[in-house]
C-alpha cells in the first residue's frame, strides 16, 4: 500500500486550532481525480490539496484543490497553507522569498514575507450583477434585515463568490442563513458560495463570513478567496482606493479567530496574507 506524506496546516493564525486548516497531500502524482475527491471527502475539511510537479517552467509546483464536494480552480487559504507545507517539507525553495503556484486559475504569485507568513496576489476578478429576483432571494436566505443598499455582486476570482455588505458586524455575526436555499441559489448561478461582510467603523477591521453549502461547507472558517472577492467588490464600487491596506477578521461564529491583511495595489491588484502553522504531520496509507 503506498504511503504519502500529509501535513495539516492552520492558515490565517499563529495559534493552532484558531485558523482554517487545509490538508496537504505532498505525494500526489499517481492519484486520479476520483481518488483525490474521495480523500477530500474523507478529511472533511473545507479544502484538501494535492501537490504535483508543474507543467510549466514558470511555476515551482502545481496544486489541485478539492472541497468535500468538488474541485476548485483557486482558493486562498489552501494556496497559502500549501505553500507553507511545501516549504516546510523542503519540496520547494523560495527564490528571494518568491514562489509561483500553478493551478486551474493560472499562475499565482506567492511571497514568504516572514517565517510562517505568506501572501499571494489574487487572480484578476470578473463581476456579474445579480438580478432583482436573485438579490431578493439572497436577502431572504440570509435573513439580512441590516443589509445595506449596496448591490450584491457575483465576483469571480476562480472561486465565484456572491458578495454582499451588511450594515454592521453585530448584524453580520447574528446571521442564521437558510443553507438549503443558499445551496440552490449557488447552483443556479454557478457560484461557490455567499460572502457577507461588515465594516467596523471604530476599529477599521472588516468582519467577514463565508457560506458554501453547495460545496459541502455550510460556513468556511476563514476564507482567502472570499476575502479577496470582498476586496475586489469594494474596489468595484469605489469603496477601496489604490494603496489601501486593511485588516479582516473571520471565524468567530464557528469557534475560530482568523486574521488577514489585504492590500489594493496602485495597479489595482489585490494582495492578501496571513500566518500559517503546521498542526499535524503524518502519513496517508491509502489509496
């Protein structure tokens, strides 16, 4: 029976068990898509990743990313956690602190900014407005009486998030979504999930929650691609200007406390980063 090295990395935290874990399979070359999906269902984490040799000399490695229910072209916390695992396991060596990941969304630039801390440049975003009926359905499934008058937008960053702003963090933290209705809306729109956020005017930190029941994850503890989509949404609506850096917090409703830093560059790119810590290291003995 083959053995494969496995690391579980907690992302967007320096304290084990407070971030978002990703299981990283380091020896995945001979696994089929069906086997990868089976492993992802078994780990039952929001994402499980598989490290592979790159198909282009421009990349250091290739990554495939799976939820318990489907494969994603890109996701933020699995990208950062997998970079951490690849470096810790000495599968790759950053060049001047830089790595390039190949995935279905393209080439992703990653920077190791300090020991255990990584940042990435998000793929370019595409925007799709929601129709009035879909916006009404979003309000109904969120029960978001405090949603602002800003329009919800489907933001495609590889993962496709329906992004909406809520009036304040207390209202956001009190949301109790109808996950069955959310999954139905996600499937109809081809969306990964719903990402809601609220600004804390006093502290300057944005609170975020991400729901992806159609992918098998009712609430993602700390979501990199969702936070990136929120940053692009703010840029799209003129709420975020180039050169701005802000902090985001996520996970308190599911017993986590993840922290991210996001920046909008002068060129309009979104960069996000955070700390990573290895929580588990072992051997997967099947398939």
